[in-house]
């Protein structure tokens, strides 16, 4: 059997997260205070640790470091997280993937590969059905933008390195994401079932990275935060960090805003702009996930012992 057919099944949908804004452009600020936003978030249900059916996955490289939030001005994207470095290189005909759409596509793709244990996925049905399954509201602009970002993501090459304290490389994973793909979804006729199934074949290297180093996340949290790529990044990182802290018996962990900005932000004019937007996202995350405990100061974020949003038995430490 060449691949596994993936029916488009609807994931959990929280109320439309109209209150969660993408990070502003350089020089801009949030047009509403975090206090006002949190008051309006009372319509959102809190999220409990997810059972088996409420999990999705992301590779470690895209959990510890982030994709851009908007189209970068550089030809290569580089992020640093302590001893880890992520480098993303697009091919000549596409751009670096950015924003929420490649993140949502990554969650779906990683989850399907983990579920089916196949390098090749075959997806039938209409484009509208697929977008609905991964939590994207159908619309002309959304359809076109998602398709563009799907191409960007599937044609990218990722390099993920680990270094010692003196800069020596001890591990390096370099992988093109796909070796072949055929997206037969029709942007102009999204409700029509495609004549041929969409096919996505991963490279051996990326497939191995997904199967060996994917980290589980809570689907309900992903769905509630999907309009903010910064909130998605912070949530995934915190969920893993809380598990690592408990496993290693670390009472707390403090990270400066400057270091977090080099890990996740990078496209804010100033570190304090990154802090303001991160604080807003963190308050929203905490409203949805009350078990998440942290302390914010002017210089740093301190994570405190907290329950993960995914049952601990599904988590493990990164090598």
C-alpha cells in the first residue's frame, strides 16, 4: 500500500477566537489592554489535560524555536534557543513559511504521520472539508493564503543543531520536509471533491524526526489560540517546559525577555514590544489553562511548577 488515506475529521472547535490578535507590525501596539481582553474571554471554556483523542503533535525543532510571524525580509530564517538553533531555507520558487497557517498545517501533518506511521499521506474530499478539519474558516482570502503557505512549508528545508556550551556541534538534523507532493485542492471550487487525492510524501529524514522527536499538544488549546502565532508558540513551549521541570525536579525556571525574543519574537522593533505582546498572550493562555503558573517581571518570565495540558504519560524529555 503506497500511502494511507486520511479522512478529514473535524477537530474540537472552541468559540471563534475573535479576541486574539496576531502580533502587531513594528512600531504598532495592541489596541486593547490585556485586562479588557481577559474580561471578554469569559465565554471561553477552560481546557483540561487532553485524553488520547484530543492530542496533536509538532516536531521538536518547531516547538523550541519558531517560524516567522509575518513575511521576513531575510532569505534565511534563524532562531536560537539556548543550545539549539533552527534554520529554515526556502527553495528558489517559494518563500519562508510564516504566520498561523503553516503552524496549523504542521500540527495536522505531524499528527497524521504519527497516527498512520506512513511517510506518504493520501487526502481525499474537498478543499473546504480539509480547511474545516484543521480549524480554518473557509473564505476566498483564507483559501488562497493557506495554499500559499502550504507550498512554502512543504518546499522548505530545516536544519536543527545542538551545540555544547563552547559552541561545538553535537547533533545536527537537516531535512527537506517533502520529497514530493501534489495538492489537488481547488481554490476556486472549494466545495467540489477532487478527482484525484492530494498526496504528500515526506523525506526519510523529516519522517524520522517526526516519529522520533514529536511533542504532543492539546488540540483544544491549539484551536482556541489559532489566530495568534505567538500564542501558539508560547503555549507549546510552556507545555513542554512544565513537563521537563517536573521530570527534572526544577522548582522554577527564569528566562529573560531578551532570550525569549531571540527564540520566538525576532520581528518586533524592540524587546519591550515583544514583552507586551507576550504578556497579553500569556494571560489568554492562563485563562484557558488555569493550571499554567508563571510570574512576569519587567526583565523576565519565570515558569513555576504546573500541570501540563497533555497527560504526562504522553510526554517525554527531548534527547
